[in-house]
């Protein structure tokens, strides 16, 4: 069955709410299950807050909750669904329990896509008698704006359903990448963990303030990485000789920098330092102001990319 109109979201935390806002903006019917008592008011508030961004990106149903259904039972929530986006908390036992609950009620050909940010597919599959419908489909926060979705299947996964999921995500503007094998944290989280580790090291060593370290990324390499990614950019940096020329000029210094990178631990002292530093930054810029700036810049960048793609 090709994925189309009826979607179920299991779990409406930060990621689940963001998925719901996007799927509703595309005009699809969304059934949402989350046991939280105040989930209806939270999701409606989030849909409203995401309306401007999704409207700017061209989704004509942005902000509409007309096709949103709340269901307090996971069994009935998944019945008849053509695509299921599972985004419950990152606890393996909870996910296994949910999978065991819903499996008897799944329609044949339905994809169960887990948004897990770190759990491995082989671990998650143990919650199913027949794990063929389960795929890894990790978005990047906030998924109603960020295009990336990391997808993965294995020998126990239906290749047809995996391809259906990829086509579905691509049909709503997502950029899918496929993991060839399991690794903790997948791809994008490992990359950002490497950068964050070094930013923490720089802060602990007193090299710069948290604010200036963030500025170094946002106004420097972060802007370039948003266009092509590091390997392609270093290839361009090599001029006519490409990445070979880049290595000729900069391999030795780059190796010395990599050898000198820090390895801080997220211990109590480090967490307290980061918390204090972030509180100081929050005195200048509130979290809500940060969120609004993030979303506005993401929308403007994505609009620019859309315009280039249409040329």
C-alpha cells in the first residue's frame, strides 16, 4: 500500500507535535495518541504557533486542525492508518510495550516509522513478532521545518515499505538519507555530538564564552555547512585541484587540530558550567526569542533553496 492520507502519531512530545503540525499542513488526516491529560491544548497551541512558518513554506492547510483526531487508545488509533509515526520517549521497554500493543491492529502494508534519536533498529525490532513494518526514521528537530530524515531498514525490514516511506517523506519536502548499518546516534547526531564536544572543551578551557562559541558556528562554518556539507566545501576550498589540493595545503595543520581536540565529560561540574553560561545568555536573549529567530531564519533559508531549485 502506498502511503497517503491517513496518518497516526504515537507520542506527542516536542517531535510528535512538530510532525503533527506538518502532516496536518499537507492536508492529511492525523490521529494522535498521547496519554498526557493536557495533550489537546498543547498540540492545538503548537499547531497555531507553527502556522506562520508552514504557511510561508507553501503548505495551504497550515494551522488547520480540522482533520486532527485525538484517540486515548493506541489500539484504535492505529486501525486503518496508512502510516504511523512513533515518537514516544527514548525508553526501549516503553517502545516494546507499545509495539506489542499495536501489532495485532496494524493494517497490512502500514509503515511504522520510529523517530528514535539513538536506539538501534535491531533492539526495537524485538518488540514485534513480525518486525517487517518497522523502519528507523529519525528527523532533525524541529521536523516541521528541518528537511532531514535518516532512514534505515535491515534484513528483517520490508524493502517495499522502506521505499514507500522514503517516497512519502520526499513527497512532503524531506531529504532522506539511508544508513547502511547500525551505529549509536545514527549520522547527524554523531556529527553534532562531535562539534558540541569541542565547544564544551573550548568553554571549559576558558578559550571563549558560550555566546561567542555559538556565534563562531552560526556566523562561520554553520552558514557554509547549510549549503553543501563539510566534504564538498573542502573540495571547493582546494580550488581547481579539488579536495586533493585542499589536502596538499592543509592536511598537516588539520591533523594537528584534530589531534588537539578535547574530550570533556558531561559530569556534574560541566553541566553546571553549561547551565550557568546559558542562563547568562538568556538574560540577553530569551528562549522564546531564540526559537522565533531560529524558525524565521530556517524558513527564509528554505525559501531561498526552493527558489534555487525552481530555476
